[in-house]
C-alpha cells in the first residue's frame, strides 16, 4: 500500500481534520483516507452489475425469464481443446 506525506498543511486544516475525524469516530489518518477516496471516486461512477440490472428492468426481463433461459441451457460439459 502506498504512503503519502502532506507537507505545509495549515494548523487550521489539521485541527479541522482532527475534529471531523472525532465526529466520525475515526483517527485523523483514517479520516484523510476517506476524504481522498471520496475525492478520486466520483459518485456518478456506474458499476457493471448495477448497469446490467437496470438494463434488464428497462426491457422488462423478470426472474421467470432468467429461469426459463437456465432450464433450456445445454448442460453438457465442454470438450477440451486438442492441439494435435
């Protein structure tokens, strides 16, 4: 894991970080990690599973449809490739 040193942080900013950390029940270091993580991970980021679930809802796919697809699926094991 990477380590970061922050130089020339004002006393006011450091004090505010300590207060904010205490309000959230975290150490100052843990609070800084949370702030940095939130800053670099946008809230509008779409996760693949979320996007697929929304697409399925939009087209009207139901659990019954998925179960029907699963019932008709070929369960025969795949043949291994041969390189002869």
